[in-house]
């Protein structure tokens, strides 16, 4: 059985940027963001995910939330260009202080390193001490990292006692399940937030309408949709169910470029009362991994 909408969290990159390969609307305005957040509270969706690098998303949230209580997760600036460890730590602290001001809150639920390489790299130990200091100050209840790969998770678990991680997973991309990282995180009692469940809307796109550079995904998407239909699910329900089935995932972060889109997702999550979906026949086979990583799409 699946939990309902309370496992959802709101991804807010669209509040600050015209984000998403299928986004036809552009950046979400403050009034629309306020409508989305009001609807979220009415439906027990209490987690907001944002980042210093999401344009003016944090400031939009600060205005749109209007004092409502949310568990806010934000992320650091990237510090790969900083020459010294102290300069890296100072950059993180300075920008995080601005994040708290923009969000108009006293503290956040969690602060994540936006690029796990900043913790794995040469300044990693100093960055980790910086995060621990922020946590000790009470400005963030949990600290951790946003990751892209199983190798990053393995390195982080070897070096640090992280509280929280955000990772990519969806109906086609189950690499972190197959690699054992999801189980390893759960065993360490790390809070797990999932992202990319719609892959920027790409998985919602009819296979025949895929942009040319994503054409190799079409056969898997056809099989996926057939499996959802046999299970009595529409596409949004199936994509949500494919992630909700992993009970160790605490929050499933979903973005929306309008209130209508967010309402559809929340409704789909609330309807799920089904058994697990067998994805063995249509999960993404070994192929070009860039297709599943938005950070690599520019190279396709």
C-alpha cells in the first residue's frame, strides 16, 4: 500500500527560474506560488525544497508563504572555485544567511550541499565542519547533500554522518536501487528525499512527441505506459507509484509550473491504493546515462 500526499514535497526551482525541458509557461509568479503553497497546506504537504541557486525562488517563497509553517529544505552555493577551505566555508555561511533572510524564517529544516563534490573534494572536511556549526547554531535541524550518483553516496557514507540526502529516482532510473545505495541510506537512518520522478516532465511526454535527442527513451516509455494501463493507472499515477513503492523514501519532491499541475499530482498521490508495480520489463536498460541526468543534457 502507498502513503498519500503527505509524502510529497514541493520543488520550487520553477518559483525562481523558467525551468524544465517541457516547461511551456516559464517562471511561476508570486501569486501563483502563493496559491500552490496554500493548496499544499490544505492537503498536508508540508515540505518545501529550494536552493540558493534557484534564481529568486527563496525570496518568492518568503513572500508567498505568508508566515505559514513549512519544513524548508535549502541548499548551499557551489564552492568548487574557492581557493581555500576557509573561503569555501565563508561563502557557504554568507549565502546561507541570505537564504534565511529571503525565506523570512528563523531556521530551516535542512541545509544540503548542492554539489556533493564540495563534500567529497579537497575542501570537504572544512565544508562539513561548517555544516555542523550551522546545525549546532540551530539555524538548520539537519544537514546533508544533494547527489547524482551511487558513487557520490558511497563516498559520503564513508566519510560523514549525514542526516539527509536528496537523490534522483524515477520509473526508468532505478540505479540507486540496483546499486544498493537506497538500502544503505535507510540502514544508516538517513532521511531520503527523491527528485526527478517526472524527469523535468520528460516522462510525461507521449513517446511520439519526445525531442529528437531523447528518442532512445521511446521504447521504454511505450512499455511503461502499457504497464501503467494494465495496472489501471494514468501516467502521473504510475510515475508517482513507481517511487512511492520504495518505503524508505521519506519525501518525494515534485515541481509544478502552475497550481493546476500541482493539484493533478496531489490528486494522483492521494488516489494510490495499489500493489507494487513490476517495472522489470520497461526500466531503462544499459545505455547512454546522460539521458537520465538533466545536468548532462546539454552534451546530447
